[in-house]
């Protein structure tokens, strides 16, 4: 894990087979200004990150919701914006969380501020990988590292699969709902993230705004929107990802 020069490298990816961090040489250039329709989520995560970089109390963050709505792009844009201020990002796949304690041990005494980034985090029944998050989220005999936060994205609000049968143990006491042990255990994982940001599908107006932002000034905006609407209907979803895919396919035709 000594191949990364954190004075100059701003991001790295954990390679479990080689047991090393590989520096990222070609960052996704997405900027915060490129992300439309998520102004509230963007502002809250920026504020949390600024507090973290300033050494003030900050939270681990869970970005959850519909696919293609800008969750992972927001984390990448934060890196581009705050790397000059000392932010560093380490990407770890969900299946490699078993190595997280060793990764954290190597960076906890460094002067930089690190975000451990796990994209598309979700756990199935019987999956115990989430237990390895404890060293970052809560610590053990040793306090959790002051210079490390975990930012995760997921399509699931509680990170784990949930079934109707899980609610069979729930009961009403007075006017309060008391969940059974199964539900409580599942909810408790997501509760460890102090900042939870939800992302939802966008309407057509916001979708067109994203398309217009990508294409810039065109000769026939109405025709652009007609084609963009047709493309989203064929995809079955309106999102920032859909707008980007439409741009990639038709840039230069308008």
C-alpha cells in the first residue's frame, strides 16, 4: 500500500488480489455544476464535506435511491472540487470490505482527509461483509479514525434486502410501533450513517434541463426535446444517466 503518494495522488482504488492501493490517474471530470436536479442533496453533502475538511464534526453519508440519479457522480464531483483542499478518496468494492481495517490502518495517521467510497452497497441475506464497516463507523477498542469518513451509495434505503415476513414480529405498544429483532438489526446498519440523502426519479422538465445543459445552444431545441423524450421512453427511465447516454449517442446531430 506504499505506491500511492497522497501528497500528489488524490484518489486510489483498492485491488484485493494484489493487496494494494492503485492510484487513479484519469479522474472522471464531472463537476458540481454539471449535476442538476439534486440541489438539496448536493448542498448537504458539500456542507458535510467542508466540515470534515475543516476538522469539525461530520457524518458518514449514505446516498440512496433510484438508479442513474447522480449518487456516484456527486461523490466524484466532490473529489474534483475539494481535492485541492486536501480531500482524498479511496474506492473499495462491497465484496472487499473485509480489507477495510487494514486500509484504514495505513491512512489514519496521515494529514490528508480521506473518504472511503463504496458504490452500490447492498447486502443479501446471510451476507456478513457489513460487519467490517465497524472499524470506520464506530471503532473498536480503538476510536474510529478522525480523518476518515465513509460515503456509500445504494439503491436500498436500509442497504439490506427486506421482506414482508420481517414485520411479523412488529407490535404496537400504546401508539408506537416496536419492530422485531430482524427489522431492528437491518435498520441499525443504515442508522450508522449520520447523513442519509435520498434521490428520486426526475420529471420531464428537469430531464430536458439536463439535456439542454449537455448540448448547449442548438438550432432546433424542440426537435432535441422530441428525440430526448423518445430516447427516455425507450430506456424506460428519465435520469441524469439517461440524459448523458442520449448526449453520447446524438451529440453533433443538432
